[in-house]
C-alpha cells in the first residue's frame, strides 16, 4: 500500500524529471491512488503547451481514475490557458479526493481547490508544501514578488579579479567550471550582461555543449545599456533570441522581463552591471567560481555597489561549496534583511 505521503514524494520525483523545459510554467507531478492505496497511474508536466500533470495521469488511468485520490505537487489550476482547467478535468474523471502540496501562487490559475470542494471533492492542501515550493523556487518567487529571481554568476581569481591589468580575461576558470556555466544557462530563462561586456569580450551567451551550440532550449540573451552594438557581435547571431534594453535601471530590466514571463535571470555581466543590481537590492543568489590564481591588479568582479563601511556589507548565506575541476564553486543566498524589496 502506498501512503499519500509516499505518493507525494513520488510526485515530487516525477516533477523533477531532468530535461523538462523551465520558463513560465512550474514543474508538477501527479500520482493517482486507488482506494486500497494501489498506484493507478502517474503523470508529469513536460513544458508549456503540453498536458498538465493531472491530465497526463488521468489519460493513462482512463476509467480507473473514478473514485481515486489524486496526489499533486501543485494545486490544480482553475483557468483555461494553452490547456483547459485541471480542476474540471479531475471532476469529469470522477476523482474523489485531491491532495496537493503547494498552493498555486498564480492569481490567474488559483482557485482549483475551491472549485473542487464546491463540487463535493475531498481536498487537502499543504502536504510536503516546502519541498514542492523549493522545487519551483524561481517560479514561485517570480509570481509572488512580481519580478524574476536573479542569480549573479561570477568567475574570478582568489583576489576577486575578473581580468588582468592589461584587460585579458580568458580563461580564468577551468574547462569544467565553464562547462557547468553552460548547464546553468540551459536552466534559466534569460542571461543578462551589459554593453561593456559585449564590447570588451564579444560573448555569444548561448548554451554550448562540447563547444557546439546546443539544439535544445536557449535562454533569452539580454544586453543592458545605452551604447549601440556592432552588427557582427556574436550576441546578435541566430543561436538564440537577443533583446537589447537601452536603460541603466535594473528595475526597468526586470519589469520588462517579467512582462515576458521570465522567471529566472542569470546575471553574467561585468562589475558595472553587477554593482547596479546589487545596489538596487535585486540579487537573490550568488554563484561564485574561485580560480586558484592571483593577479593583484585588474578589474574586480564587483564595482562600486554603494557600500562605504563594513556595516553596509551585503551579507550572504553559503548554501553549498564544491570543487569543480581546478576551481571552487560557492553558492550563496542573499539574506532577506539586506534586500530592498
């Protein structure tokens, strides 16, 4: 017999299946249980425009779904978008009980639990809610805060330099670290840099695997700044879509990206654009690659972010430290009390 808690853990595993495109939609899993605790069917969401996890499971179950319990990582949606409302699909299938983890934070989709209860379905919410919210953290953050989640990625020497005094910067970190950055790009919705980085380094900013542009999903490339870009620069090639935002205001950048349903931003820009986001309180997480090297001079990873005393330092909580090739990767979160919004 599978308990509802066991089924929820399995639904979370289904939701976390590798390869699911991220973006405007959350990762969701569903397990259908018979009255005796037997698993009838499983389902998961595979990206925007595909059947939601509930519908995927219901199609696999067919008539056996009647009288079952649906265990879901997210409250069933209550609206018609690219697909129909899942709450209605569960009612049509005759599901008797719904157990979900996370309440849907999307005001356009919320209300499925209320609809089901009104129709006589037994509904319970909150089972393993924290685990479900963590699975879709950037998505949840974006919908509840009204802006994308921002991760600042930096690669620097141990003394914090991203370039030597003569301006040379390739390569500070190891091939293993650089390969990992491409995996990060594949997992976010947009990569943001400033015009200074484009003019100095001519980055492509696309996801590359073994040196070749990936045929899979590419993030939106965003260039922030007022200067014109050379027509031949690599960020304007056909590898991915590029958006130039002629502003220096990070809030304008995130507002524009939020309107495009961007949920997670990878900030890869140089010290100036990084400082602008830090100064505005708009960095939520930091991924730092520290190379075992010293330069003693050259550009710093972070420009003037407005801190003049030690008391004004932006404090971080380290969440993970790992060796990547010859380098060390540090993941950290910005403590909420230090942020403006």
